[in-house]
C-alpha cells in the first residue's frame, strides 16, 4: 500500500474533515512530488464538503473564490481546501464559466490536466484508512517518467491553453518525457496560447527558469511553436548563424547561456534568456552592431507584456544593455571606476555572472576575455569605498547653493556631475574645500 508522508498540519485538517463526516484527500502536485521522491511544497486538499460547510468546520477560514476553494489556517501554515467539482463550458481557453460541486473524488480528478496530477491520497468519510486513488494510471506514468494528459489532450488544452505551457515546464522541472499524443496536441493547439494572460505565462516561465536545465522546456516550446506564440522575439533566433559552436545557431547559444547561469540567480537567468534578442533585427548591421541597445528595448517590451515586476524588469534591461562590455588590461583605475559607475554597483556582480554564462554559451571559458582580472580590479575599487555617485561626494547641492549662491536647476546638476567625474578620475579631490573651489572655477568659466 502506498503511503504519503504529509505534514502534521495537513493531517490535522484531514482528521477534522473525517470527524465531521466528510471525505478528505490531498491532491495534485504535492501527491505527485511525494511519489517522485521530491520535496512537496503546497499541500492542497479536496473534499465533498461544500464551501459553507467548510466555513462551519473551520472557523476563521476564508472562502477565496467561486470555484469552491476555502483557505484554512492550521498552526503556522495555510492550506487550500476545495470542494470536489466538475468544470463546464470553457469558452475563453482560460477558465470554466461555471463549476458544479460533486461528491466523487474520481470525477474531480477527471477534470485535471495530466495523469501525474490526477492522483489523490486520503479516504472517504466511512473508510478506515487512507489509500491512493488513481483512476488514470498516474502512478504508472510517474514510474515511467511520462507526462500524459487526462483523457483527450486536445480537449484538455482547449479548456485551458496554459496547460500546454505547464506541460513543457513540468517536463523540464520533473524530467519527464511528454508522451506522443499529448505532445502532438500541444503542436496542434499552440496558437491557443495567445489567449493566456502575461501574468500566467510569466509565472510558468519563472518556474521553468528555476529548473536545473531550462533549455529542456524552452526547446520543447520551440519545437511545438509555443515559442512563436508567446516569445516571438526568441523564436526569431532560430537559424540565425553565430559562428561560435559549429552547427549551432543563435537560439542554441541562448539556451546554452541560460543553462550556464546558476539556478539561484533568477534575474540573471532571465537576462540570459533575453540578452541577444536584439541580434535578429540587427543581423545586417555589421552584423549585430548595436544589438545590445536594440535588445534592451525589446527585453523591456517583452517583460512589460509578461507583467514582470518593475524592479526585475529594470535590472534585466540594464544587464542586456551592458552585456557587451569589453575590458583591456591597460585600463587605468579611473577606467575601472567609470565601468562600475556606468553599470551600477548593485548590478556589476550580476553582469559578471551574465558574461560568464554568455562565454559558456559561446563555447569558451567562463572567465575568457580578461573577466577574472576585471572582477579582481572591480572588487579592489569597491573595497576602497570609492566615490561612484553624487551621494558620496564631499559636497551636496545645498552646499553649492549656500556657499556659491547657485540656484536649484539644471546648471547645478551639471556642476555636480562634473565634480563627480573629476573625483572618479582622482579620488583625492573628494574634499569639501577642494570641490567648492572647483565648482567656483566652473562658474567662472561659464560666465
């Protein structure tokens, strides 16, 4: 008999449901991950109890939506408990127009996307012990490492087009092979993915990029034309020559680069995914001259379309804009400081990680092109707490206004910027009296 090791908080909820005469099951991803030997994250429960009954059984619970989901807090954890249901009339390729509550866990499992997710573990109200409920042979598919749609895959994807994106994500994250009929249905219905909101695509992409090898899912997206629908800027890279690794094109380079970024650096992985989107539009310019500028604009448009948080978007755009930096050993220390200023102290380490991945994707050493030497010089400058922005200048705008009678405005800003440039070139100048004298001389030159 299969046993699922559930957390104590989940066990407590299941026992309370049983004590009140209701079925209690854990369902979905937590069961799947447990059977795969993976650490389960979100433990969702399903029951025959209607939402109003759940609110009575669990005082303080919150009815979250019209689909029968109630959020219940137990100890330090919050779990979702959903009434068994069947879905009806998917007309927008995203969500059912209405649901019908039911009493049979098997009918509830029948509406789910893939067999590995259509497994429940628990018991009916009158049962003596918990057991596995697996009407679609999901356990056998888990053992065979296969991802298969429940029932007709075309019907499942027409109900909710996001399921196709989830299929390639699960294949990558769980290292499963999509069975032929399911994969063929993804190809056939890929165009429906245009109906999926940017937020939902972004959530799946984030999970895909957190997998050990995102390229597995991204190649599946390319092979099924999902990439053409959801990320046409990336799809345009197919067939673009690179002259880096024999027999590989620009998309191959991008996917190699993404895989080369450490999994714990999600922003850098996203930047690696988009770092060369400016190459196809600039293929005839040099070729690729200025692709980092064009790429930064395209990356921003892509991330806005995906409703990516502003902070992450700004960081990725900055990394794409600066990823083509070059370093020469004869740079002076001021040159290193200007490099840090241009990129930003907060982004320079991410930029080095992106360049390392870009190098690996190009078939050369991660530290090629003097990257290790530049990194050491940057670290030395940062350790010395050098002045790289106005905030560290020994004078501020109000000092110049008070001492020199300068009014607020663009002229004041230009003088501060010039003082910053001089201090970057020679840090010894960062002294209040010295900077006031320099500012006064600039005023004299302007007259």
